C-alpha cells in the first residue's frame, strides 16, 4: 500500500531495507547470468522471500500467489499444510480466462497431491465444481465453512461479531464479505491445528481479533469520516457499495475515485458514482491508469455532481470543502490511488 517492504513480513514486521538489499544481491547475480531467461520482478521477489524466510528459520509461512496459481512463482513448493482458495470472481480475464470455471482451474493449480484444501463459503457453482473435481483428482480433503451456521450478533463500520457453530468470533473489519474471509481463515486454522501445527483455537481467535487491513474500508478519520478502500474489480467494488449502503444509507458521500484502464472500470465507476453526493475524478499515478476525462465522463452519467482534479492534494482539499459535517469522504478505485492518498492524508 505504502511500502514495497510490506510484501515480505515476519510476525507483522516488514523486511528491513538492509535485509532486502542483502538477500537481493546473490539473487541478482544469478538472474544476470546470460545462460538463463531473466526472471520477472515477481519471480525475483518470490525467490528473495524464500531465502529470507529460510535464513530467519520461520516455522510457518503464508504464501499469497501473485496471479492465478497454476503457473505462479510461489507454486514451486511441495504439498503445503493447506491450499486455500478464496472467493473467485472475474478478474485478470485476459490472462486467467474469461469464465469463472477457467479462472478456478488456474487457481486450483495450487492444490497438490495428498494435501488438504480449504475454500471460501458461497463459491460460484462453476468454481466449486472445478475445486471439488481437482481435490478428488489430487486426493485432497476439502473443507468449507457453512454460512448457514453463522448468526450475526452485531455489525458496525468498526467490525462484526458473529456466532459460528456456537463459537463467538469478533471480526474487526467492515463489511459482510469479511465474514466469508474470516470464516475461511478460521477453517484453515482449525484444519492445520489438527494436522500437526501446535496452535490452539483460542490463540487463533485472539489473533483474528487484532487483524488490521490497510486500505480496505479503512477509517482514517472520524470527524469528518474519511474512508479509503483499494477495491478495483466488480466483486470488490460491489462489496464496498454494499457496505456504504448498509452503514451510511442517508449520509452524503464525497467520492474520490481513480481506476486502472485494464479493469472492468465502467461497472465499477457506475456502482460508486451512483451512491455519491459529489464525485471527484482523479487519475492514479500509474502507466495503466484510466484517463481523467474518461473517468469523469462515465461518472457524469450516474453522479449528482462531478468534478475532475489533476493532483491528489487538490482532490483531497476539494473533498474537505464539499463534505458537510454529517458527510463522509470515500477514497477508492485502486490500490495505486489508495496508498499515496493514505500517505498524503496522514501527513495532513
């Protein structure tokens, strides 16, 4: 979001600049060898992370794939403690395929022989069919939380408390979509604790209560209310829109939004612009960014009032000027926008 070092962490602490340079040097020398195809940036960073975790003698490592799964650099590992498939939706279709089933096939490439797989509840039937078939072929046990066993006890912008199979869980993140994410994590911890990892469920529950998630319905300020969210595909934007409608049904929302041109941007802008009292179009500082005029033209079809700003500072100043005492500011559309705006806001 704000630092490259966020990608590699041990116990919540980013890799130091010194360790990053130290681990990169031998990998850089190997990658510059003229007899091999030069690795991509992500392949270099994955190799660096593996070396760093080994040198630090980590007991357990959580690897998140960069894209897809089947051909991802992280997928060179042997059968893991658990393979985890979170909610699958249409994204990166030019690489992973243009249907849910095709994307699920690529994701299922992380399911290894004689392993254990956990999948998020509420998967699309086409995705679930592929996951079940792959687990059967690879002799995997498949686990998935049951949403019917969930009872919501309370929910606010600061999080949700649920009862799941008689166990009370506190989810310190906003939005009902986070219930599915947390139940998936809870199921993973339940499974691996039974498969050799010395972890009590009470420890897991206590840890989950302390979770923070920068730039995902993150509250930066309460007066006025300032929220930042990096959702950038239709599924993520839909979850964001649902949270806005649920928690701020009658509150004027000043939106600052920018998005990348290789996303399904029209439907994303439509969903958020239609909820705004004022919409501020802003172009993320990224070569793949959707042009400012394109954002504005789409937003004008759905927003009550639309403004275009050329700088992050100008957009933030305009948003403060337009936001009433009972209003809120929402910064959204891209992590490439959320990170710099988050940094700028904290300096302000």
